[in-house]
């Protein structure tokens, strides 16, 4: 009898070990998710997304280091954003809270989270928890970019325009020296965007351009004012 119980326990432990391998399951789910990105039915499949999320949550809980844990949680966030079920909506908050509880002041991991989920809810949650100015600047620029995108389609309401002005002022002031994902100062990014919005519009004179022509003679764009001009920008890299 004792031998039978030990044998059953051994079989159960072996079966459990064979059924769950955190790193392997994370890799498997990542590949399956990649293949189903355009599959609308998969988004609404509660059993599929729920199974992925349960497995990834377990993998994160049993991870032996932060790299493995964060990889599982970030993939869980991807799955939660991918899925359209009510359960996925709940998982988004759950996974986001876990990442923020552990890594709110880790610039790299917060950057990874924002690349996976750049929704207003995620930006607001990160902004409320992190103390890192670079991460805050990224969240503020994300909000500003949303308003700027809207402006290309329609005029902003008074409240939205006021908020956009506040964001641009912050990014040109307190956060001007923080860097974006491409290594550019947010102050420079905002200045460039403002020049584009205010100067590069139909009905306004083009900004001055100075250079040399193909014969090496200096010229200015304003020399051709009143004439039809075609500008051809090119270079060798």
C-alpha cells in the first residue's frame, strides 16, 4: 500500500513537471500569439486567451529571476490587450498592477510596458506610480500625440486644447532634457512639432532655406519668392 502511494505521488509530480515549463510555455505562447494576431475569432476565444493568461501568470509567479518574470508578465499584457473578452479587460489591470508594483522605477521595463500597452489607462497608471522623469515624459508625450492626431482630423475643443498646451509646456520646460526612445530630447521634439504646426501650413511662407546649388553658388529659397519652386531633398548615406 505504501509503495502504491509513493508510486502515485511520483507519477503525479512527474506529470506536473512535464505539463509546466515556464520558459518553454512563454516561448510557445509568444509564437502562438504571433500567428493569431489577425485572427478575430481568437480574440474572442475566452478559453484560448484565458488559458494563455493563466499559464503566463503561473510562469511569472514561479520565475527565478526578474528577467524571466518580466518577460512572462509583458507577454501576459500583450495577450490581455489582444483579447476582446471581459476577462481580458480584467487581466489588463491585474498584470499592469503587478508590473508597476515591481518595476515602476525601472526605466527599461516601464519602456517595455509602454511599448506593449500604450493605452491611456496604462499611461495614466504608469504616470501615477513612477518617479522617473524619463518615463513620465514618455507618458506625457503619448497623451500629447493623441491630441495632435485628433487635430489632423478636426478642431480640438477648448478643454482638449488647454490640456495639449499644458502638455507641450511641460515637455518644453520641466521635461525638455529627457530622451525619447530614439534618443531625442523631448524639448527638441516638441519644438519641431510646433514649427511644423505653426509654419509648415498652406497659406504661410515656407521657412527660409539656404545652401549651395549644383554649381556651388550660394542661394536662398526666398530669392525665388513669387515663382513656382520644386524642392527635391536627397542625400547619400
